[in-house]
């Protein structure tokens, strides 16, 4: 490369993408460095100053410094949280009294125990950072947003949790007023839907419409995992994309402002109803940024949008980047949908606009390919029927969401005929549950595979190489890829 090429200007959007990549890398590196090494605010100031200098000059030769700036910022942010979480180490093996707020829907184990995720923690009368995972045997009807107090032995945490308490004793349970209003509205509407749709179909419909995965029967949950369909019954980008596209198409002919406003309300309402889980945080952020870009006539390149969204989420909660499988799968799936899928469509079908079925198949296949190495590393299994089941189910998910919603509205207006109004939804959801259970029961539905981290790295190297090849062969501009359209 000649000297003049190194002095070329680089667009600021790519510099933002590079600093975002650096931030994510810095956060991921934190567990491998000393806690106090980068915890001083001087590292944040150094990173911000370095980034500002590069943004001022905008030269190609300064690209490594932009990545370094992001790494310094990420190391600082992660080190701050890690130093706060270090306070749990002194509590491991000790019996403590702890209070906190339930931040997600409560799971129920096979023996009736409750699994809670708590935030805003107070341990032995001292505030603590991070989140804690707690299991407890109790008959209390604990919901998201409730305030609980438990007593038990603290153990080392996992994933994004600073610590865990197994078999805790419930000492206090309080439901604030007005409490989590969005959760209350969701549960009220779910009860109306159940008047018109029987189980387990009602729970599946609620999973599609409201992201209530934890209401599903255990056998159906396992069948959805085997068939690779869990992503459509959790609060995720797929559900949100359907709602945003629907709102935009309904009101775009009236006015662009009304379309953007209705879609924005849809995003905020869905996030409020489902809760700000790692996958939902990512989905809401990506959808919101894409919607804003569409409204102002701009286009976000996926290679800018995804690192930027990832950087924001790990700056809010660095623990997402350490060992949170949901966060990893969330961004991997979006990369498949926004990068690999359009390249495959253009490479094999040219400039013809894909039909709905072809688009769903392409996006499903792409998301499956990009998330597969992570899934194999995490679970040691490959779903042999996942792609086929996604093709058989996903095209009907928007219709199932609409029919489930109509059933709920009908049950509110005329509850006496709720069962009749719910018959179309019931029939469609029966098809879905029976299809999922049939394929999940096949003896060859899954294959056990054990691979090392280096194999996953090679797999992603191959995926990246294929994307580069198809991008050059088709000359497709990835800025045309937008989840809002």
C-alpha cells in the first residue's frame, strides 16, 4: 500500500464501527486481566481522547488507534463492574440475607421450585452491584417486578450473574404498587386469550405474541429446542420485526410520520411487556436504530449497526459480553439475517425480490448457519430437523400472532363466544404443536457433536470468507439490508 493511500479519509460511520468493535473486545478481555489495572477513570479519558483525535483526522492509517481507543473504553467499563462484583467472593460459602427486585419472568422447575433473577440487590444490609440467580421452594405467586427477601448460602455465579443462591428460604415477598404495569397488562390479556384457546396451544400463541416462553409446558419447550424453534417463542428480534413491519405497512400510506410513530410505540410496548433481557435489549435497540434511519432517509450498514448496538449493550451491562449465551446468539442470529441472508439471495437468485416464503427460508437458514458454532460449543448437539421445522412453521407465525391477538380482543368484547372466536387460532396452533412434537420425537432429530473452540473459530472464518466472496461476486450493497422493510 502506497503512502498516499494511508492518508485517505475514512467515513466516520466506519470509525464508529471500529471503536464499537474495540469496546466489545475490551469488555470480553476484562476477565483475563487484573481487576484494578484498568478501573481508573484515566483509561476512559485516554480512550475517549484517542477516539476524538481519530474522528478529527479521519485517516486510514489511524484505524488501529480507533480500535485501541475502543479497547481502552471497554476495559475500563468492564473493570469497573468486575471490581464491584469482586465483593461477592468474600460471601461464597456464607449464609446471607438478601433482598432484590425480580427482573424477569420466574421459571418453575420440575419439582415446583422457583428460579428468580434479582437486581437492585441488598446483601446483609449493603447494596451490591450486578444480578443474582436464586432458586427457592415456595408457594408464593412471585411475578416480575416483585420485591423479595431470601436467605441462603451464596455460591459462585454463572453467565452474567455475579452469584447464586440455591434452595433459598423466602423471608419476604412484596408486590409494589402500582408495580410492573406492563407485566400486569400482559398477564391480564393472556388470561383473556386462554378463554378462547386451550392449552398447550394458548401458551404457544402467547409465546409468539408476547414472548412468554416460561408459560409453555416443559415437554413443548424441549420439543421447540430440538426443532430449533425456541427463538420464535422468546422475546426476540423475529417477533419484534414482524410487529414493526406490520405497523409500518399499515400506516405508511397515511404518512411516514404516523408509520414511524406507530412502529416506535410497538417497539417500546413490546420491550416493556417482555422485559429487558439481553436478546430483547439488542432487538429493541437494533429495531429502533433501523427505524430512525428509515424515517430520516438514511441507511445503516449492518457492519456498523451491529457492532454499535453490541457496544451499547455491553457498556450498559458488561456481563452480557462475558458468558451470556442469549446475548451471543442474539447478535449472531441478527448477523445471519442482515448479512448472510441477503448475500445468499442475491448470489443464487439475482436482483429478483424474494417472495415471503423464500425470504423466510433464506433468513432461517442464514441465522441457523451463523448461530450453529455457538450452539454446538454450548450444548454439543446439532438439530437435524431445525431447518425443515423452521420452514414448516415460520411462514405461519405472523398469522398465528394475528389470530391470537384477535382471540384476546374478542374475549374482552364478547367473552361468551371466546371459544368460537378462538377456533381459527386453535386450529393453526394445533398444526404447529403437533408438527413440532412429531419431528422432535424422531430418533434422528439431534446428533451429539463435541468440538473445540478452535473448530468454531475456523467455522466462522469460513462463513466470513464466503460472505466476502459473495459480496464481491454480486456487488451487493449491504446497506440495502434493513429489518424495517
